[in-house]
C-alpha cells in the first residue's frame, strides 16, 4: 500500500480516531459508575459524550462496532455490563482514574 492509499484509507482518519477515543472514554466512565459506584465525570459530561457516539462510524474493530450497535444506549451506562473487553476497560480505569492507596 502506498502512503497516499494509507492516508485515504477510511479506517485511518480523524473521524474514526475520535470515535474510538470517545467510545473508550465513555466505556471507562460507565465502568467506574456501574461497577465501582464512582463518577469520574459529572452526569452532564457523560450525557454529552454519549450523545456524540456515532454508531455509523466503522472503526478498526468490526467486532466492537457490532457490539456497540447492538448494546449501546446513550441514556444509560448499563450497556457496560456486557462489554466484550471489560477487563481492558477495568485496566484503563485503574491506570488513569483509580485513587492511589498507600
């Protein structure tokens, strides 16, 4: 593949990259609230990000795209309970949000 073809590849662009970031952040937020009863963002910020999720965007993970299309609901975080990579979401939470214990 040439550099020009790579740059034009619809799977590698700012829209796809932002959608991936949004889905990851929202999943971590939902995880912290649903599993740990901890809010790392206010409800308004969660809701605003949830409304930005664009299920029509295909990412580089067709399996997760399908899961989001079937399970995601912007008005709740309950969908996180069936996330297929919950262990990875938990690790992201621990790395970036878990309170340090002495």
